[in-house]
């Protein structure tokens, strides 16, 4: 059973005969202690405070039966670890690597959680529009009006744990009275950039040990494993 904040993504699951529903990671409408296992991939790093990030972990633990397991992935501050660069740094812009969304903490995949810099309605529209062959092209992002957060430059190392990541949304756009498909323009071209609206999404990238420490602060779970995987910090929990 899957859940997501984006109705459009959940509808796609329904079309593929998967069981999924719309909900918020802070309040999942499933009975306590009813799940054998839970997976949270690239969700928790979208919450804007340590308290809310911890609350999502606690909610995940609530769903598990005693002995149940949970796997958590969040984007790492350290994109170069043990002298090895992550795929996020090594991949060139415009890559067609289908596994990219997993290897980079799925930061390039539309995920919807509470954000500090975008209202939930605006963020929902952002996630829904990302379904139309969207892709983060990465460019020299301009500061966001009214925001004190730095804007990340795609495919570069992180210089702040709290930041905005630019998303370049693709979709049919009218120009001079005609409908234009931006996919017809080369990625990163002037025409493509002009036709692709840019949204900025909030991320908190986790430093080494941060996710594990948050999990260990809960007395209802035990950390079974903690590791680094292609630019992500990962933890496996067991419900006590």
C-alpha cells in the first residue's frame, strides 16, 4: 500500500492497479501497529524543522507492529564521501539515466511534503505538473524573492543544509497564440528555459549521523543499520 500527498501521482498508481491513497506523512490514516514494514524514500528531507522531521519518523514507527522494520532514505549533505563522488555530482545535465531519481535521493522526483518556502497548494500544483515529462535541468538559479534561503545550483556540492532546489517544469506552453511543446527544444536551450516555469522546493540535506541520531532519540525503535548510499543517508529501524 502506497501513499503520497500528490493526488495525480496516486491516480497513476490506481491506473496501474496499485493500492495507494493521498495523505500527509505527519498523519497517516492507518491503524497503529498494523504494518510489517514501511519505506520512506526522499520524504523527510522536505520538512522544514527538526521537530517535524522527528515527528514523521515517530509516525512511521507508530504504523509498525512490534518487530516490524522501516527503511528511511534522505538526501545527504555529503555528496562526496570516502573520496567517492555521488552519481548526483557525476551525472551530466540532461542525463537519461532512469535510475537517477533513486541514486540522488529522488530529489529529482516529485515528492510532496510540508515546505517552508512554498504553500501547500502551490507545492501540490508543482508536484502535479511535474508528471508531464518534467525534469530538473539545472541552471544558474536566481534568488527567490522574499526568501532568505540559498538557491542550490544543480549537480554541485551543497554549501548549506537548508536550501531551495530549482525545478524546471515542462509542459505545453502557449507562445504567440500557438501551443508549444518545450520537449521539441534541446534541454537547457534558451527556448526551453523560456518555456519552462521554475519552482523552488525546500530541502534539508542531512549531515552524517543526523538521521541516525534522530531515530535513536525515539525509545520505541532500535536502529538496526545506518549507512551511506549514493548521496543519501539511510537507516533501518526495528519497532520495539
